[in-house]
C-alpha cells in the first residue's frame, strides 16, 4: 500500500468516530421529543455516552493489539460497533439507546486507537505528526457531510435509520482495511497479555512527564470539542433560529476548520509540536475571552451576532486540528516500543476525563452561549498553562 492510500484509509478509520457523533446532531430534537420530552437537554447524552464508551474501550484496545496484532483488534471492535448500532436501532427507551451507544463507543475504540498505534508502527516523531495531519485533513470531510447524511436519513427513515447507516459505513471501511492493510505488529514483537506486563507498561507510560502533560492537555482540548459539539445544535436552533439550516452551517464550520490539519502538516516539521500547541491554545484563550466580553457587553450588532458565533465555533474546531495530532505524536514519541499501551492510556484517560468536564458544560445550556464560551476559555487557559511544563 502506498502512503497516499494508507493515509486515506487511516482517515476513514478515524472517521468512524466523527460519523458516529456528527450524523446524530440533526436528530437531537427528534430524540428529545420522542424519548425525553420532559428533559430535552438529556438528548445530548446520545453523544457523550458514545464518547464515554470509546474512552473506556480505548484502555483495552491498545494492549489487546500489542498481544494479538493490530488487524484482529480493529476488526473485532468494528463487529461490536455494528452489533451495538443494531441494538440502538431497536431500543424503545432513551436508557436503552444510551447503553447501546456506550457499547458502540467501546467497539469504536478498536479502529480509533489501534489505527493510531498502526501509524506509530510505521512512522515516528514529526513525520508521524505529518501523516496524522494529512489523515485528519481528509477525515474533516466526514464531519462536513455527516449532518447532511443524518438529516437525509431522518427524512426518509426516521432518526433510528441513522444507526443502520453506521453499520453500512463500518462494513465498507473494514472490508477495505481487511483486504489491503498488512499486519504491522509481527509476532516476535508482541507483548503477552499478562497483568504484570500490562502494569509495568502502564507504569512506564505514566513515568514520562511529556506523556502525562500530553494526556492532561488532550483532556482539556477534547473537553472544548465535546462541549461545543453537544451545545452547537441547541444554540444554533434556539438562540439563532437556524435549526433547519444546521447541517449547512456545520458543514461550513467543518470545512473551514479542516484546513487546520493542512496548515499543521506544513508547519509542524519546521516549528515543532510544542510550539504549535502552545501558540494555538494561547490564541484560543484570547479569542474566547474577547468574544465572550463582546457578547456580554452587547458590542455585536444583531446582524453580526450569528456570524460572530459561527466564527468562534470554527475557532474551537480549528484549535483541535492544530493540537490533537501534535499531542498524540508528542506523547507517543518516548514510548514507541509500547505504542499500543501508550495510545490506549493516553486516549482512555483523555477521553473519559474530557467527557466528565464537557457533559456538565453542555447540560448548562440556558438559552445562551455564555456557559459554553466560558467553559472553552477556562479549558484552553488550563491547557496553555500545562504546556509550559514541557521543556523545549
């Protein structure tokens, strides 16, 4: 497989996560009306329950791939993902759908974290960051079109039909992966799945200050992203009356912010990962504080309020594109010999902890964008402060 095909395939594996989240966004009002009419904000848990399951599964997917190889774990995770999607399709209650989404997230951890370890098997350092950036750039097309796909499915088959589209998407991507990608973890390099071995690897991963800081900053960046994902549809619908055109605006946000990965791929080799992350977080803090102050002070005329909010939302997604790939590469660099465990520990802690931070911010939606903007400003400022702990 050539590098171009490899990057596209990795982008498609990454896109399993984006499609599973973003295709559900247009369905939140219908889900709230049907399953939780007395607590409409509870529909946001459709998103965070999936992310929570993904974070828990991430802790196990990496060690399993170190013991049994990358391909079997990715394919097994995809199988669980598909079965859980079918369970969600037939579940009659919100609680049942949330449990199924949790299991679906568990399954998605295979393609998500093991594909990153697979990239680490073949690349390292800034070159790995470059490959991940290009994959993220292609991956951006999925968030751009996922809400359109979700909206179209709702019109044709209702919101439950979205779960069937998850099954189709996963089966197609796994067929390509199974046919074209060789195993990158030779049997001689595999680590036995033993408690003592896992404990030693876990301790080694968390013994590096760079890894620990990378996890903490990833947690805060993901918290910004997940809180924004949860609150954007309600804000655009209830604050600005743009609910019907939400897929269009979300596509615009995704396409514009997708250029961040291209910019990062061009700059990271020259500037370095640490500098890119620190500068991006500093810019996000300043931008969020200025926008929050302008909104609270009534600086924006009514005609500019909505474009200003779109610009700010795009900035949050843009920040993610300039930081997450670099944070993963930065954290995995000193622990490449246990890349599966390292990717699992980093992804699991960062994802689960970020959900704990993001869910309350999303549920604080009160008919304004103030809670979300304030939360993002605080998270980004904390991330910037932590990055100062990493030496040049």
